[in-house]
C-alpha cells in the first residue's frame, strides 16, 4: 500500500505540471510563478487539465486518509486503492481527450471512484 501511496503522489505532481506545461507556448513561465499571474491565455487542454486537477484535489485527502488508516490498522484495501488510482487515471485521460463535453460521460467515470472510496471506508469500519 505504501508503494501505491507514492505512485498517487507522483500522479498528483504530474497533474499539477501538465496544466502548466501544456500552456507554456501561450503563457510565459513567469506568469505561473505568482498568485497574480495572468494565466487567462491557457490552452483549452490546460483548462481541462486544471478542472481535472481540481476534481482530484477533492477526493485525494479522503483517499490518503483511508490508505494510511489501512496501513495502520492492517486492513487490506490494496485492490480498492489500485482501482481508485486506475479510475483517476481514466478521469485524467477523459479530460485530455475532451470526453466530458458529452453528457453523462463524466459521472460514469467519476462516480465509481467515489464508490471505491466508500468501500475503502467500510472495510476500515468492519
């Protein structure tokens, strides 16, 4: 489980840097380095990546808490954690491919990741 937590950390870092690197040809690097920077010229792909990153940040703390509790309490949540990461990678790829412009595609990918988090929490409780 600890290896998977490290992988999730790297996945989060990739999320953060993809948003910036996919727009460097339109937004100078210096604009990304401070809060008041003008990043309004982001590419549509970078905007979608930023939305996907925001979505990841909403469930990441819960995942990390459950993953750490799984280690501490010696509960086997590894398969659920791997499924969660796979769904989050799929969510990122969907954002990159602009699949979420179609109705109901986003919840089909997003909702199972939330269900997996609920299952992880239930395993900790039982």
